[in-house]
C-alpha cells in the first residue's frame, strides 16, 4: 500500500469577525478574510486533509478549533507531494513574507512564529505556484 505524504497549505475563509478559544493559546480574534494554514503529513496525507474538512471532531490541533467554528470554511488545499516535514517551516516563513501571522498558531513543535497567516489571495496563489504547490482534491485520489 502506498502512503501519500507531503506538505500542504489550506486556504481558509473566515466569513465574519470572530473570537475563538484556541486550545492552550487562548482566545484569538480572527478578522473576516482569508487565511493560509501550513501543515504536513508524512503518512496518510489524505486522512489528514479529510479530517480538516470535518466540521465536528475532537479538537486536538490548533487548526481544529478554527475549522470547527461556524463562521469558518476550508476553501482549497495546495499540496506538494513527498515534501519532507522540514519544508513545512520554510513554507510558513515564505508565506509570512506576504501575510500577517497569527502568533503561535500551529507551531508548538517548531520555532516558527506561526503556521497560520491572514493573506491576500492573489499574492498567496502566486506564491504557492512558485513554491511548487498544486491544487489538490481528495476526490481525485479515490480508487
């Protein structure tokens, strides 16, 4: 059996300003707009991405708290297949050059300032393409 792995970026739409309690970080005020979240899965990439699409789940990661809110919707995944976990942080740093970090979000296992950024969508899509990321649909991987 082949295990898909890689680094992914999830484009997220926050439909209205909202205050969300995010695990141990505490309350964070999210402004209406678009956000990019950087993550990785070194096995079972499809399962990780499918989990992000579920509205009701046990909140474990910071991203779970955000995506569980009724004002928040995942929009699209960008994936770089077979990218190593270390690339997750370098991608987060690149997105940080064009976006505004949500301090300490999604980066408790590294020294990054954040893995979630409020972004301008057109700048973001251009950056994704330049970094070798492609649009990704879970349906395209079904047997």
